[in-house]
C-alpha cells in the first residue's frame, strides 16, 4: 500500500531524513521506533506532505509526494499528530463530525462505533473538547481521524503522557483497526505496546532506518536496542 524509497526531508537548510526506505502492507501494523530526534515524526510529516522532501512516496501505486495534506488525506491516509490538535471550543460530537469526508457514501466507521469503543466519549459527547483529560483528547483525536474512513492511519506517540490503563485501551483499539482491514504506522517510544501489537518493527537513528524485522527479532538483537533505543 505505502512504499517509501530514498526519502530525504529538510527543515530549511537542516537535512533531517537521509534515504529512508520502508513499506506498509495492507492490514499490517508497523511500529516505527527510535529515540527523540531520530526522525520518526518528520517521516510522518513527509508522508503527509507537511515538510519539504525528495524521494519516492507511493500510495497504492500512485506517486503522492508533493500533494497537499488534505489531498493525501482524501486518498485514504489518516494522520494523528503527537499534539492531538483537537478543536477545543467544539464539542466531542462536533469534533467527530468534522472528521467525516463530507460525502454521502457510508464509511466503515460510525458515531456508534466510536462511542462503543470509547464509552467515555459518549458520556461527554456534548462537552467542549478543551476540557477533556489528556487521555480523552487522545481517544477523540484517534476517533476523529477514523471518521474519515482511512485505509492507513499514521499515529504519532498515541500513548505519550497517558495512564497505564489508557495505554492498554489504546493498544486494544489499534488491534481493532487491523481487524477491520486498516493498516497502521505506529510511531512510538514505548517498546512494550509496540512489540505486543505490531507485525513488523522499524528502528530509526539519525534520520535513517537502522533495523527492519519482526518484533521477536528485535527482542533478540541486544545491540540494536542498546545502540538506538535504550536510554
């Protein structure tokens, strides 16, 4: 589905990504791991057309590098940024409504699906999103993205700052996405959740992919974990 080849990205004169290469296949959860500053979030932004980049970004056989973020989203790639970006003065329900593509064609996800997975959002559906807790805002952002009916969802640090129970809930949520045929590119620092739910793991270091393999292979590779992941 998603194919990245020789991807270089820049912030002004700063060269951040150096020839990144990987792919995400249909119905697959791929974890993109690495320390802060390794280039993981920049990779997501490059895919979504949010930073200057060169190289190949193909989606379902079509070249999408250079397209606008909203055009990429309409092609079926959803993006959940690390800072959540909810609309604080709108209610939970209004935030979800804004996530819809605006077409009459029924997607895979409904309001009932969102409220069924996260009953807390149903309880607070008429509450302004700005007063929600961090965990609730994370749930809302994930659900709002799903309302756009993406085939691939890129999620940047979904468990950052969340309580352990909410982290577990997010993990279950991501597995439900796979069950519905949605691919996931999970950008994460917490190895535990990434290793539990991913089909493949990628490790980034200094703007390049330094490891690709199964979670089990990564568990057994003490050098990669020590050199590129452990603090």
